[in-house]
C-alpha cells in the first residue's frame, strides 16, 4: 500500500465519511459524504464546494460539526481531487462549475425529500455557490461563503489582453509535471503560496490531490486549472450577480484571510438583500487550519436558525 492510500485510510477512519460519486453528462464528480446523525425523518442536505486547487478534504473539520443538522456532501470540483477532468479542448470556465453544480442538484438531490439544499463554499467554491444561488434561488435554502464574496473581476479594458494570455497559454500547454519523491515533499511545497497552510493542513489535503508516477508522485489535479481564464466578469457583472441573491446568506470573514484587507467590498456586501457576517480568527483556510471552532459555530448557528 502506497503512502497516498495509507494517508487516505487514516483520514477516513478518523473522520467518519464515505466516498461518493455523482455522474454528470460529460464526467463524474467524486467527493465525501458524512451521513446525518439527526433523528429527523428527512434531514436537510448540505453541499460543500472547496477552493481552487483544493479538494473535498478541505471540509474534514467542518462537515462533521453539521451532521446533526443534515447529510453533508463535500464535492471535488471538476479537475480537482478524485473527480474527472474536462475533455480535451475545454477550459475550466467559472460558469461551467456553476453548470456542474446545477446538474448535481437536479440529477442527484432534487428527489431526496428536501425541496432545497444548503450551500457552503470556500473561496472559488463560494463564488460558484453564490452564482448558483443567484440563478436558481428556488433550489437554495441558505448560502454560506467562507472568505469569499463574489467573483474576481477585471476592468472591461482588460478583456482582450486577458483573452490573449489565455489562448497563448492554451497553445503552449502546461509543460512537464514535477515528480515528488513522497507525499511529504508535495505537502511541503503546498505550505507556501498565495494561501499558506500549516504542515498539518497541507498533509490533510495533499494525498487526495496526488497520484503515483514512476518512483514518486505527481499532482492528480488537472494542470489546465492553472491556465488563465479567457473571460472574466466585470465588477458591474459581479455586483449584479450578488444583487440577484435572495437566499439568506452568511459571509464568513477571516481576520487574516485574502479578503481581510481588500478594498472595494462595501458595495458587494450592501447589495446582498439578506446578509449576515461572521468575523472569525484565522487565514484563508479558517475552516481547516488552526482553531476552526468559531467557523463551525457560526455556520452551524446560521444553518440551524429557521
């Protein structure tokens, strides 16, 4: 048994989840399910979407805290974790993630007894959940965004330069993957970057994102995830999408997160009709790294409140 399998089994036995699959038209999404501990005849459904380059294990601490309220399903988004990759010739467009979520809800959760689902998204996952809630409010009971408040925007004058960068990268390809001698080395590399992780958190996430290659390991995640998007939303479009959200919404604001010192978020907060804000300690991965109890308590209380 390789060290990916050993790490995964150790995590699984400690966390009480099971592997799940959701078949879509063009690929299959994988993920983790924590069965409800509630005595309710028809427990609620919580769907969780992780951040860019992460996977469903991002919710290994948060998900168990919600199982006395609902069945909790954390989904590996396309190209991430154990999920399938987009077909050749396709990119990882933001709106395609929203379409994936719509297909999951319609195809796998519309007949579960609950007419609506709760959505919890971190970072990119929060953006996707917010866009889905805006487009399909009838399907969403409550929305939670962790260190996430709408899509990354670009000025309209950057449309053509952005398109040029994306196409040039697509033509150039992704290059050769780095081969790591072991999982610990890959986790060490993941500790740094735009959203740093502690060694413990990195070792939690990384095994699900890796696969054996020769005498070492390479990223299982699709390298095309790192390609620039050919088209990004303008700020006016982001504001319009947030304004369309009528679902009760919680913004979990991490005190040292990526949005903590970002300017220009006031209007985004103001246009969401029913918004609560929970200020919690920690960085971008406040739901996974460090003391996660304030995040779990805030989300639990929000979802529990009728």
